[in-house]
C-alpha cells in the first residue's frame, strides 16, 4: 500500500470513527422516572412517545391528589416539547366518550371495544378517553384522557396502538391510586 493511499485510508477511518462517536453522544440523556403525575409509569408504554433529548420534565400536579378540584392534569415533556398530557376528572357517572359532546377532542374517533375493565372508551389519532366506574372514597366514576404529540410514535396506526396500550395501562393505576372499588 502506498504512503498516500495508507494516509487516505487512515484519514477516512478517523473521520468515520469521529462521526460514529458523535452519533453515540446523541440519544436520551434523561432518565424516565418510575412515577409521575401521582401514578407509577410504565416505561414500556411511554417509550413510543419519547424521543432523544437532554431533559425529561414533568409539569402540573398529580392526577390523583387534586384537593377540592375534580380534575387533575399533568404534562410530560422532553426538552420543552410535550410528549404526553394526562388528565383525570372525577365524575358523578359514566360519560360516553363517543357522545358528540366530546368529538372536539378527537381526530378519526373510534369506539374502544373489549376494555379489560368496565367502562367506555374512545380512541383517536392523538387522544384517548376512557370513562370508568370508581365507587371509591374520592369519586363515583372517573374520566381519563391521554393526549400525545400528533407526530409522535411513528405512523398514525402505530401511534393509535401505542396510545391504547398506554391508557389501558394507565387507567387501572389511577383506579388503584384513588382506591376505587369498581
């Protein structure tokens, strides 16, 4: 191998290695907390909405401990961009998310079938809403709303599947935290 060719090969290898190491420096520089918004988080169901960044921040209060309020809301963001918005309303009865009153929340709303708990649910391209019984000391029923960035989680079909997985994991945790008996 000639000296010029060897020098070119070494330079190319050095440049490739530098680019590779730079790429390794990007990614998630934050840790996903085990709990946020007053409930345990499941990193597996949250993961599709997370992206590379430096800081994960939880803002707002607990969706459980709302004091005299009937609503709790919380936002999870990365580097200032919303990842997931969680809202829980304490209610006096079940409200049907498919009612025209709630249409404004959704794009391409569909009824959620076969919920693993008693209740009613709707799923859209970036939002899901579930109304379920509680019969606990703090609420008779509750409404859980999960909204995500409309660009998160890949294509729309994948995002919808991920939102559904998230809310089906989230609602039982909320019910447990509220000490619901139904």
